[in-house]
């Protein structure tokens, strides 16, 4: 699917940088004007949350549970269904030829601490129903107030609560060197914790980094932070090989169960 024009992307990036420097310098008026795209997307949070509550009502034999932040929710996409979670759900339905049930617990702005505090209790009931697929992508919001010890502790709690077939997404590329150093440390911790629990990790960082300057200009929303539809497609493409393997495993188990009857 197409991304935005490079011109629009350059404008969004310029506004984002202006907002960052205006905030540091205390220029509140300029900061408010430059930060308007981010605030407009923030106002969409109740809409996206309501969309996913409605989507939860759809029944299906294949059950997908998603845990995460605004990228799971779909902030920046033309519709919440174009988040990576929504795009993966569409692919699962196309691949299996049947409707899928999706419970998306993602919350915009969620950190690993907030995810462990708020999403894990809400996940207890769906986890008890043994979802066929669980994805976790969390931690990008930790970078602003980076604390590796807290990140390790909170992510460990999250990964302890999910089943062994869970697929975990890396933090994406932040492009700016200062943040990239923190992201590298976070992804190192994420790999250590996931691999110790036998969980698969998908290379979101490498996939987003490969997009380069063209990706920065065409695959982000107006706040130059959240992906747009095309940006989320990159995430879905990266998740999909492992998700497809999990779907295949579930389908094999079901065939074997039917043959054993």
C-alpha cells in the first residue's frame, strides 16, 4: 500500500524537530503549534479503543491476543484495522479462510511498567481461554525516560505471563543516535529475556532501519513518530513469517485432533 508523499513527510519531520527544540528552549507557543499533529493523533485514542472493543465481538475459531502500545492500537493509521495487529488479523483470515477472533489490549502511551500494571490483569481472562496466537510489542515509550533496570524487571513480568508460543516484537529504529543507543540496550535485554523463555523475537528494528530516509519521509504519520498504513505494513510483513508458522502449527494440531477421534 502506498505511503505519504516525501514532501508531506519532510514537513512532518520538520514540525517534529521544531517541537523538540521549542520544548527544550521553553518556547511554549511555538511548541504548541509544532506539536499539533501529535495532539491530533492523541485525540484519536478513544476512537481506536472503541474500534477494537467492537472488533472483539467478532467470533472465530482462531483466537489472536495482542499486547502492546499505540502501534498495536493503530495510532497513525487511516483506520485502527491498518495497525500491524489489524493487518496480521486480515492475513490470518485470508490464510485460513475463516474469521478470526481478536482481542487487542494495546494502549496508546503504554510503557512496560504500565503494560505490566494494567494490561496483564486484563489479559488474565483471555489467556485462560488459551489464545492460538499472542503477540507482544512494547517498550518504545520507555526510551523517553530510559531505565534499563526497570525495563528488565517490567518486561520480565510481561513475558512470564504469556504462553511459550508468544511472538515478541523488537523496539523499532528511532534513527537518532542518542535514542538508538538506548534502543540497542533495550533490544539486547528483550532478546535475553525472550530467548531465556523460549519465545520468538521478530526483527522490527532491522526492518524499520532498512527503510532509510525514504521510509522516514513516506511511512510515518503526521507526527513523524507513529507509522502510517504503509509503515504498519512493514511491521506486519516482519511479523508474518513467524505468525504464519504459528497458524500452520495450530492447523496441524487441529487436523491431528480430528483424525484421532
